[in-house]
C-alpha cells in the first residue's frame, strides 16, 4: 500500500517548515512510521526539530538529500557526456563540471528520492517540506512539461543521433551521444513521471500554509488555482500565527480584528477545504515536544492522515472534461485547442492536456467557467480547427 504523502507549501516566511515538522512529529507519536524530507534548499527541518538528520524520534526519520551522490546515480551518464563535450571544446575540467550541474538539481533529486522512499514500503506517512510557492509550482509542473517534450522529441532524437554521429565526430571533433546517454535521459524522464503519478494519486495531497495577511492570502488563492491546474489536490489550509482574542491589549486588539476579517475571507475563499488555525505562540516552537504541541493544536480532533476527501481536479466523462480551478476569474482563464491537445491557461500558468482518443476525435461544443469549475463539452464529429 502506498504511504500517505503530505506536501506543505506557502509563501516564504509563513511557517510551512514548522507546520510540516509538527505534522510529522504528530504522525510518529500516533504510531505511524514517518519520514520527513525537504525539497527546499534552505534545509530548515533539522533546525526546527533541533536534531541532525537521521532517526530523530521513535518512528520519525528526517532525511536530507545528498545531491551529489544521487545526481551521479540519476544523471551520471548525461552529465559525463556533457562534461566530455565541453572538455573537447577546450574548457578546463573544473569549468566543465560547474556548467553541467543541472539547474534546480537539489529539488529534482528530492522528488526522485521521494519516489524511492514511497516504493520501499517502509513508511506509513511521508511529509514533504516544499520550497516557497513559486519554486514549488515550477517543480511540480516539470514532470508533465518534460513529458510533453520527451514524448515528441526522444524518438526523433534517437534516430537523429545515429544519423549525424559520424558528421559530428568528423566536423566538430566531439563525440556524439550514444545509446547509453539517450537511455539515461529516458530513465530520468520515466522517474519524474512516476513522481507525478505518486503526487497526484489517491494518497497524496498538498496543504497550503499562510498567515492572515492580505498579500499572503492573495498568493495562497493563486497557488490553489495553479495546483489544481496541474492536477494536484489541496486538502487543507493552515493559518499560522493567529493572535488569540483573549486578554488582548489595545495594540493587539487591532491585529485580532484585522486577522479575524482575513480568516473569515480565507474560509470563504477556500471552502469547502478546512482552515486549521495555529495561534501565535509566545516562543518559536523548536524541538520535538514543542512541535508535537503545535501538531495537537493544529489538527484538534481531526485525522490529518486520512486519505484526502477532495476529488481529483481533472475529471473526464464520455463527452466532457472538467477541471477544478477554484478562485480563477473568467478573464484569467484561456482555452485553446491544438490537434489532440487542450491548452489551458490560468493566470501566468499553462498546462497542455493530451486528450484521450475518444475526445481527441471530437470538436469542442462549448466551455464555461462557473463556480471555480471549468467545463469543456465535446460533440460528435471530427475536429476541424481551434476552439
């Protein structure tokens, strides 16, 4: 059985690492074998838990990505080939090494390792402390975007490599990539697609962490829309650093009033998702006991490790495609058709959806965005143009 996978993200500084660590600590204290990892290069988890990586408490394991070692395993053949080409072109070995480091390697490697941990069958719960929202969205969009390019280019690329290899060696005096290099690219691509399958599956969900501030709330709304666009379920929102109303002096009472308005707005914006509230604590929660207390306050009587109750954002029927885009405005959403693909744009983010054969052969009859739900209807007959 797949472990329960929980991803935590939010605007930088809202306390997502604390929320992730508190959730993992609570899981372990409830007897669940729990792994907590991070895709954030800041690596704040060890600081929050107050211990180095490893077995940090009974049933709780903190893993920190060893980028260099894992990069060599997943990316080795490709990196070695690229290094050789750059050296052939006259760059020194150190410069070639630096140039061939994959941008965003640490975050990508964390995803690939997450897949391996999920496969191991050792864990009941895996908690992922993600990078701030913009980086997380780029990372979570990567597997599908890469799939779109690889599916179209890799078969052609394999044939092209065999065709031009003699000319590359003779004219440019550098080696052309062999089958082992292309195979490495395919394995890398396949690994990322398996990560996507894991994170969009029935046992995975995202939790949005925010503080009751207007700017943070606005970003969280956009993040919810974008995560749904890419097919990731959000099952809860965590409002952190909320001032308690009891015993508030005049200065703090103003904060209580402002936060109360924004919390009411958040509950309306994110309904029907639950909004869990963490009070503003007198001291920063560092260490397992303090985090366990935060976890207990955070979830109360609810079960934070139950399978997500929300439907997958994308649903298909015989004649309709439905995509949940909560919070999206009509003017921010654009729809286009290109062959057997449907291109959906929501704000600055775009997703290319490959239509199943039954819908790819049919025309779009109409589309409507209503109550955060994009519904695209198809008619019978062959496709003759864009929509």
